[in-house]
C-alpha cells in the first residue's frame, strides 16, 4: 500500500531510527525505498546487512554523484509503484501506529472519491511535544486559499504528509544545485489543484541534528540563492494582482528582490511586470522592517 522514500547522505549513524520505527509498525504493507545520495560513510554496508536480514522489503539505490535532497527524493519517486507515498528524512522516526492509521484514513477517503491529494498530520520533537501549531480543526479538508492565502497568521511548526503517488509524481520537488528550496513551494503547487486532509494526531518524531540541511551553516550567497529560487517558484505562476492582494505573495516578492542583491539567474527570473511590483513592495516595506528591527 505504501512507498516509504528516504533520501540519505552520510547518515549511517541515524538511519537506524527510521529502520527500527518501521520494524515496529503494526501495518507491514510497505516498501522502504532508500536513495543514497553518494554517501562516503559506509551507509551501504548497514543497508545491505538489513536487506540480508529480510525483516522488511527494502530497495536501495545509490546515486553516482551527490545531487542534494530534492534530486534524491525525485529519483525515489520514480521507483514508487504503490498507491501512497511517504517521504521521511534519514534522522526521523515514526510512531508505531502510523501506517495503520494512514491505511484506515486513506481507505475511507477512497470510498468518498474525493479530491484529496495528501493527508497531513503533526510532528513531535524529541521530548514528545507537538512542534508548532495544531490545525484549526481535526479532519480539516483545506485548499490553498484556505490554508495559506486567507489566513492572517500562518500555521507554525513542522507538518508531515502522506501522498497519492500519482499526484506526487506529477509534481517533483523543485531542485537547483547547491541551494535549499523549501518543499512547501511544491506542496503549495499541489494544494492549488487538490485538497489536503489534516488531522491533529502526531505520526512523526523529528530529531535535532546540527549537520542537518536546515541547521548547517551556509554562506550569504548560498542563502540568497535558496531564497531567490524559492520566491521565484512561488511567484512565477501568480498574477500581478494576486501578488498585490495577498500578504503571502508580498512576502515572497520582498524576498525575491532582497535575494537579488547577492544572486540572480538570467534564465529563471520573473517577468518585468512582476519584478517592478516586487521592487515597489520591497522599497515600501523596507522602512517598516528596519524600524521593527530597531525597536
């Protein structure tokens, strides 16, 4: 029923968290697809030992060069042939009833033949506390306008997801070399066409790592590069009027201009009209933002 896709790079010391949490699942109807992004820490020895033990079905793929998490995830998606797909990082873990819960939820969704692309649930920290906000209601079926554009305050904290495989394959993660593009921009693209069904239950524990993608130190240019592409992909299919109307898009416009102070891509850039509107938003917002920093 489930594809579990795990991109990994030099995480031999944490990958057993995923493995052990999958062993503890009450529902065994899954295949674990590990995509090794050219690790140098003998991850292959660990995974090959697990495969010999045959305690679960594992597919192991090693990329020829290090390409980054989005490319590794996208590679894994192409190997998925079961109906639902879950992406889990190589340093996280599931609670034991995760797959059982999701199997029941997805079975009920299929019966209704709805437009739901993903089931979203909450994330725990290492102390067992929910990270960030809960959803405004349990079993919250929501589109992009309701979830993002029409909210005065965005939901904080990590959220976790399981997906219809056929939909996720049509929307691979945005990827550019040597920068981090937030996965949320891919999720937003999907949410504009399909609903998400959100539950106030926790299925994943996120473990802190100083060398994780988010926590690792980056140069100013590399940070700008990430913001540039994230804002570009977030705005490229949005009209000028929508950018002006919605706070969410205005924030992306501000980041687009700010990032251009350190990086730009001549092949991937906003239209002249969107650039000028973004520049106006940046100039109009800068005094207020500077004042907030001072105060």
